[in-house]
C-alpha cells in the first residue's frame, strides 16, 4: 500500500476534543500532528487551526469524525453542543480541504469495536501510545494538559488511524476502477 502524499484526519468533536492528522511525505515518511479543539465552539478559531495544520499539497486525504448520538438521560443542552461541534468540523473540512476525498461520520461503538476497545478512554490512550510512539509528546499529561485532553487526543489519533486502515483500500479500489474506465 503506497502511502506517499496521503493524509488521514481524525476528529473527536467534543467541545474539549481534538483533531489528529497522520501525514505521509512524498517519500512515505510518517508525521503526526495533534491539536486540541478551540473552546466554546468558536468557528473562526477552528478555521484558523485547520489552516495551520491541514496538509496543503497532499494528493489524497480522508477524514473520520466521531458521530455523536444522544444517550438516555443525557442533558439536552450538552447533546446540542456535541452535535453543533461535529457539524462545525464537518462544514469546515468540506470548505477548507480541497484535497480531502471523503469525510466519514463513524459511531464510537463502530471504531472502538474495530480495535477491541470499550468505552473506557484510558484503553484508547494506551493503544494510541502503542501504535504511534512518535506521538508521545502529544500524549503526555503536563501542567497545561489535563488527562481529559490527552484521552481526547488519543481518540482523535485512533480515528485518523481508523481512516487509514479501513478507507484507504476502498479509495484505492475506486481509483483503479476510474483508471480502467478511462483506458
């Protein structure tokens, strides 16, 4: 599988969530970028963040946003914020990423089952550290970074990894079909 000039975005859309990007250079070198979500669903700050971290000259990108759904006895106002946050990310990705091929909305139960994870975010943290040791600086608690931030960063990174593992084959198959039709 050729990963050159590709990028994969994972977004944990909670108001205190994160965005992670796994990017591959033209030589196939992997790099990771993770950023916390700007607070209070500030659209302008998210737009500025995307402009800073989204790869500008890559050929192919795939994004996965965790799909939110209400749960019994969940506060309506909190759910409203979650859905609004996910919508902001989806809209910004569609309008600011010209090389993004697809954006997928995935339920937490779906992607976590893929990795054999429960709803416990510490499991996501340990798996992300294991799969991406180069991201250890992003996955470290400090005086300015809380446990919650680190757990949300871990989940965003696993969502980007999920995009890479599950949708890349589908995208390559579509490209091969298009090339055969052109011949």
